[in-house]
C-alpha cells in the first residue's frame, strides 16, 4: 500500500500547479478561469483570492455541476 507521501507525489506528477501570482495575472489579464476555494467556510472567511468561489471539498462532487455547468471551464482549485 502506498504511503501518503507517495500518493501526493503521484498526484503532483499529473496535476499542474500554479502560483497565486500566476492566478492573479490570469484573472487581471481577462483569462476565462474560475477559481474554486475548496477549503471550509471559516478558512475562506479568514482570507481568500478576491474572485474565488467557495465550494468546500466535502461538497465538491455534489455541487460542482450547479456551480460550474460548463465542463470546458478552466478551473483553478485552492
């Protein structure tokens, strides 16, 4: 059975990462992206990316289709 570190490393190998500066540049440049903040509401309320939409991880699979109906939308998850 793989360790947590191995699972994280495997995910990082296939899921691209982006810095907050890159996100802000894309948003300011008018790129069509949606930023989803998948933390809990109290974490979101403590500080979040200005244009981020809150969709906690525990609800993601249940509400993603309501929040982002277009499957071709570029998503950035925080």
